[in-house]
């Protein structure tokens, strides 16, 4: 069943594959192209193709955490060896591209970089779709063990696909990969695999630098679990190779092991990165903006969190026992700290983004662990359905139009991405041609985006029926019997 579940979810998460020439993804791809041509990570030849770059001396580099790019280099050489990287001037330019529409560009096809499309495609699959599908299956497997009052299939799939995490699947960003690695590190603590936990946390740090904030919380959690510092040191030993690697990486490029490349950002708009990497003190505007605001609020872009919070509060009001494992408490402490740190970043909203992308790793932990916590009591099915289906609708409409390219507001006027960008684009017919039906069968983008929605609900129904057939109802404990 897990094999079938995984295959269905890898198809769903790979249905939309991003090949747009956006600054973040292009910045990760250019070193891959440069290395393929000249065995260097310097992107001097292509520096004008992205604003996301750092300048060290007279040379330009990607400003991103290096792991996705470094893994992509041998993968690209492999597809190049088999001749799968062949493109022409028309590649990716058959249908209009509307990502620049709200910046005054009617059609962005002229900005497509055909040579990067194979890199963007593979990168989107490996670092976006694959980790997302794995997180969905990990969540399903954990819920299956707790025997919740709702189907584990419905809980896992509606919650994850109804989040902004899904919008960043199928993209060559770092956030989904970093969230997966952080979640895996957390689960390995629960399984007492402390060395592996340290290794995966270190790899998460190489994917997204802020992940390292979890290290002291994981260290203390292990210490408290085992009542001895040795196990915590084993965890540290697992993380040390990644820290040494980034120190060497920095030293070879910047001349200092402790000076990250993003401290050398070349764009005028990001000069604050040169001082304390752009961090200062949290602001009330950022705290509200990242939590509950209609612009970038994490709860609004992961609405299952509303259901999780409501169920926990209701349990306390009704004096029902809520069991919080020690690991969960440290996730909460990490979450509060991480949230405040991101709230202190000078571009806390994340630029053009669907939801607060810098908080994806936090949303991953809260969604996974939160659903396990509430699964041990009865869950209100109507509340869960309403919140998660709202999230699915929002994420699907975003995938169908702008995906993550939601402009950020440059003033203090009310701005809502759904009301002002996504829904108007949808009804104006500005559809995303980067979908499976359009790419593989030349079907219109409008039909293609509806294809995902149909496939999603067929998948949920099919997997639910198969689950009930293979895991008979009598094996599922009711909430009443669990309480007794």
C-alpha cells in the first residue's frame, strides 16, 4: 500500500514542474551550467540573468545555500551524458507566460532560458516533488499507527496539499528539501538514531542556513531524553561534517570560513545582508504578517493549523488529556524561536512568494507533529474538511496561475494575494502551462490545470477505498475505545 501511496503522490506533486526564469531558481541553476561548461562555480558569464547573486572581488556566484546546486551538478552531467539536455530556441516558449504580468510584462516568454530548462526540470523533481511526496507518506504512516477518527489518507493528503508547502513542490527551491531534512532529523530523534539525526540536520543546514537554529533544541532534547550528554555529542558528531564543509566552501570563495556568500549580495536592494546577514530585532508588523495576516500569515497558507490549534484548545477546555511527547515540546520551543528570528529579517515576507516561504520548514514540523497530536482524540470532521479544502483550493488556484510568483506590496495598503492577484488571474484565463497534460500531450493550459484537480480527488477516493479494503474497519480503534 505504501508503494502505491507513494507513486500516486509523486505523480500529484510532479504534475506542475516549474521551468520559469525566476531569480531564485535561476541562481541555483547557473553554477550547474557554468560547471558543465568550464568546471567552475563562478557565474560571471551569466551574471546578468539573475539578481540573486553575490560578488566576491571581480567574480559572481550564486548567493544560495549550496547543497541543491552541488547535488544537481552530477545529475546534470548524467542527463548530459545520455543526451537528455538537448534544447532549441523554441523550448519552453510555446504558450504565454504570465509571471511578469503584474510587473507590466504581458508575456514573459522572451525571458526563457532554454539551456536551463533541463536543470530546472530535474531540480524541481528531485528537490521539490520528491521530498514533498516523502513527507506526505511519512505523515500518512505516522497517522496510520495512531488510528485517528478520520481516515489517515484524508488527513495526510488534504492537510499537505492544502498548504503553501505544496505550492513549492515541483520547483527548484531549497525550502521543501530543507523542511524534509529537518523533519527527518526530528523523527530520527524519536527513533533514537542520534548520529543520523545530526547528519540530516547538517544536510538541512547546507540546504537552508536558518535550519541550524534547531541544533541547540535537538541537543537539549536528546540530553533530557537520555539523561546523559554522550548521546547529544553523538548528534553533534553527525552535524559537524556539514559545518566543516560549509566552512571550507566559504573559505575557498570568500577567504573566510565564517563568511557566507549571501553577505556579499550584489543587488542594491539587498545591501542589508552585508550587516549581520540582514537580521536585527523582530517587529510587530512582521510577527502579525507572518502569523495571521491575509498577506503572508502561515496559518492562512496552512489552514490545517487552524484545525490543529482548535482541537488542542478544545481538549484543554474539556479537560481531555493531551499527551505531548518530550520531542513535541522542543518542536514548539524551536518554532517560537525560529519564528521570531525570521520576524527579525529585513525581508521577512520573502519577496515574491505565495505564503511565508522562509517559514516552510516550520510549517512542515507543525503540520506533521500537530496532526499526530490531535489524532489521539476525536477530530471534528467538518472543521478539518473546511480548513483543508480551503487550503487545497488556494494552493491549486496558485499552481494554476502564478504559482509562487505573487508580487509583494511596496506600501501599507491592504493587500491580499487571492483577491488582488490569484483569483483575478484565474478568471482572466492567465493559466500556467507548466503542467503535465500541456507539456506531454499539448493540451491547453486551462484543461491541464483542471486535470490536476480531477486527478487529486480521484486519487484520494481511490486510496481511501483501497485503504478501507486492505485495513479493515475493525482494526481501527474508535476515539471512545482509545479513551477507555
